[in-house]
C-alpha cells in the first residue's frame, strides 16, 4: 500500500504544510458546465440518478481546480425518496415532499427499500472511484437524521421548523420512530457507498443549530453516534466527518460524544477556540464564509490567510493536528468561478 492521500492523512490527525482542501457544493450552479449538463438531464433528480451525468458533475470542479477531495454528486433528500416519500425539486423553490407528520404516514415508509431505489448513486461512486486522479479522495455523504427529518416533516425547506419541533417536543416516542428509521437507512446507504469506493464520509446536519438542549443531544448527537458506531463496526478505519452546523459551543459535546474523526465548522465558530478546544480531539475542516468567494480579491485572500495563520499558531502546544481547508457552508450560485481559482492558487502556495 502506498502512502495515504493528503485528505485522509489530515483526518487521521496529521498537520500538513499546505492543508488539503475541498469546498462544500463545489459541483453546482456557479459552474457553466454544470448548468449545461443539468439542462441536458432535464431535472436535478434526473441528474442525481444518472451515473454518467452525476460522475461528470463531480469531476467538473476537480478538472478545473484540482481539489484534494471530490464529493459524490447526489442529495441528502434521496433517502426520503427511497423510503417512499416522493420528492420533487421545483425550479426556484427548492425541494417539495408530501409531509410525514404522524405514525400513520410513517407506516408507509420502508427503510429496507432505500438502497435498491438509490442504486444509481452507488454506480456513480464506482465510476468516480475509477475516474478520479489517484491523489484525490472520494467523499461520500448523507444527511444526518435530524436534518433529513426536518425536510420530511415540513414538506420542504422551513424558516421556523414548527411542525418538526412540534412533533419532536410533543410526541418524542413517535418522532423517535422516524429518527430510528433514518439511522437504519443512513447506515445502509453509507455502508454501500463505502463498498462502492467512498474513502471518507460526511454527515450533513445543516439544521442541528435550531435544536435546544436536551433535544440537541437526543436528535443530533445520539443518532449521529449510532451511525458512526455502526459504520465503525464494519469499517474500523473509515474517516467520518460531522457537520452539525450552527451549534456553537455544542461542537464540543458533539466532538466528544459522536466518535467522528473530523468536524466541519460553520463560519460562526472562532478558529482559535476550535483549534484549542476541539483540535486536540478531532481534525477540523472549514470555516470560510462562502460569501468571501463571491466578493473575491484582497478581502477573500485576507480571510483565507486568517484561517491558515490561526490554525498554524499554537496548534502544536495545544496538541491540535489535522486541518482541511473548506468553507463554512456551500458555495453559492452567484460565485464567480475565477474567485474559486484564485483561492485554490493561494491554498497551494502559488
Ligand atoms: O458539490 C456537492 O457538495 C455535492 C452535492 C450536494 C448537493 N446537495 C447538490 C445539490 C450535497 C452534498 C448536498 C447536500 C444538501 N442538500 C444539504 C446539506 C448541505 C447544505 O447545503 O446545507 C441540504 C440541506 C440539501 C437539500 C437541498 N438540495 C436543498 C434545500 C436544495 C435546494 C436549494 C438549492 O440550493 O437549490 C437542494 C438542491 C441541490 N442540491 C442543488 C445541488 C447542486 C441545486 C439544484 C439545481 O441544480 O437546481
């Protein structure tokens, strides 16, 4: 076996002179070649379920910019689709699902059929594993149960999470049935991605930050810990990254209790705090505000250097190790592709 890839080395705690980097939503609408293929596919879902197209979309940013990680092109809402809750993406409106709000609706869902329904995703992973340059790490992913549940219960995106919080707070045992179903489906889904060739997996808990204690412990930390433990039982060396977005000081409890190897930091987390408090325990990833990539220029470069310097300083005394440069959330569609190129050049030390 040759030396491990840079991104995996960082996740194992190694500090690299130029940190490895990739960007959340690095494949997407800011790239003209993505928009072309998306138009050819017909719809976003057809793009996700067509392995040739999805492979091509994952490769597009790698070809342009040479990131250290390529993320599988898919979506966190393919699991509800596979459970039997049909999904549609309406142009300009985001995802739409028939809401699941009680035990009767739950009875119609079946975690046992998810992997069969989403089989094209595993074919995409296999194709990517063959096509990627050898130093690039293939990242698989899924949504964490709480975040996926918010879309399933609200029927799409939400501002106040009224229905999902109402259910979780008023009937926790009923809501637990949905979360358990999502844990089971997510373990099976990620395990199959790993068998197909994913080398690292990331769990996106985009809406973890709307949960108060102790709901955060029950609906974010506990299901994540269960997924990590189940994956570890089958793949002891698999690096797992968690992204409990917006949880503030809750990042410390999440790092201690879930067993993840890496934490993806949203833009609100102070890098010095993360380095000193979280760094000794887990590798860190993040947390450049994606809007710096829209602005570009000196401001973007200074913001990126601040992170690189903040990470370097004091890291050795604190025992902190691995760092992966990334954004604090996904690239936004209005990002000029040349700003991404400038940031990549800076990160390579060019
Ligand atoms: O490049 C990558 O990061 C890989 C692919 C990826 C997508 N979605 C593609 C996508 C990943 C990892 C996701 C994760 C995802 N999906 C999350 C968690 C991360 C986050 O951004 O918070 C969430 C909450 C979703 C659910 C989702 N998918 C919503 C709410 C939307 C509509 C909003 C929007 O940005 O359009 C999507 C659609 C989506 N997923 C697009 C892409 C490229 C845009 C679809 C299009 O082409 O119109």
